[in-house]
C-alpha cells in the first residue's frame, strides 16, 4: 500500500513539472510574438506621419499643419489633423515655386515691355515663374535682366566673340602686323613733320624782307586761330548738328566718361526706341544740362582722349563757323 502511494506521488510531481514547462514555453512565445507586433505598429505610425506631410510642416495657433506644395496656395489652415487643411492651385498668371502656406501666389514676370527688347523663353506655370531672354541682336549682362542693349557691330577688324543674349560682341584687336605697320607709318609721318618744321625754320631765317609789322600781324592771327579752336559756344544751338557728327556710340562713350548716369543713358534709349539719331540728340541735351557753359570744351576734351581726332575737327569747325557768323553780325 505504501509502495502504491509513492508511485502516485512521483507521477503527480512529474505531471506538475511537465505542465509548468509547457506553460513557460507558451508564455515566452506569446511575449516574443507580442513584442514583434508592437514594434511593427510603432514603425508604421512614424512612417504614416512622414507620408502625411511630404512637403514639410508649419505651426499655426499651436497646431502643426502640412505645407502646401509648389504650384499651390493655402485656402484654409488645418483644424484637427495636420493634413486636413485645404490647398488650391495658383490662379492663372501667378505661381509658387516652393512649399508654402501663403494665401496668394506670386505674379508671373512679364516679358512684353515695348522698349525692353525682351522675349519669352519659358512660359509661366503654377510652379515656375516665366523666364525672359533678349531678342536677337541684343544682350543683357546682369543677373536680373529688365532691359536688353543692342549688340556692338565690329568694323574691318572682325568679330572675336559673337554677341549672345548674355554678353556683348567682342571685336578683334587691331594688333600684330597691323600694329607694327601703324607704328612705322606714325614714325615716318613724325619724321616728315619734323623735316617740314626745320625747313620752314631755315627758310624763314633766310627771308630778309619780312617786316616786323607783318610778323606781328602773323602772330596775332595765329593767336586768334588758337582761340577759335577752343570753342566756348553754347552747344544747345547745335544739338542736332553735333549729334549727327558724333553718332550714338561715341556720344554714349563721352557721356559715360564725363559722369552721366547709366540710367539717364538707358532712358534716352527707352524714350526713342529704334531711333539712334533721336537717342543721340536727347543724350547730348542731357550732357549740356550737366556741364552748362563748359559743355563744348568738355566734349572736345573727351573726344580727344578717346582718339576721335576727325570728330574733334568737325565739331570745332562747326563752332568756328558759328563764331565767324556771330562776329559778322556785330
């Protein structure tokens, strides 16, 4: 009887041990499984938050709201969820190039100014502003271009770099053999002039019949001639004639050398589109107003410094004729 009791007790403890092991294994598996589900759910939550506002967020009255994407504008802010705000497409003629929460889109740039020499390169869309470029034969060398200038034309020296929408024409330098030949010619001319002066000097010494009164008169005439070559006339009386002699290119160079503002030069172009003659007359008038009674001498000096000897002579001759006419009327 005691033997049967011991067997029963041993079997009972064996059963309890087996049951506890099975329960422990099941509990461990359940914990591992639950841990995986929780981790997956957390990852999904973060991923959904990122996908909820792909263009970023902003804060409004303590709430986090989604930004409107490029090409859209804000119609109403979010109220409960970050993405329950309302965005609308930009109206025609407006755009937004970046994510935003603006109530209005930016107006598109216009390329249709009648005197700016611009043309449309890329049209305006809801997500991109219009892009303007210069018309053929014009250029603009600034980052934000509102006015295109006519390209420079080269003479016999030829074109080194062609004019494009972003740079002016560059002409070839008159150098190389041309410079050597020019130097030789200048040297020969200088020698001839020196020889002529020496010949004149010796001939003059040989002339014994030249009276002192005649010499005095000659010196007086020479001084008068030099005075005429220094014109002091008011250029306002000769705007069109002087402008015709100078031309737009040289007039613009003189203006820039003598302190005329670039905006004043551009205004002359805009006020007289396509008419170089009227542009030159208006710019010369601006030049005269700036320099007053010294305008003539300032103009002559600027032309001499730029090597425009032929135009110096023409302008001087014009003013000298006016002096002679004024003297005859006295």
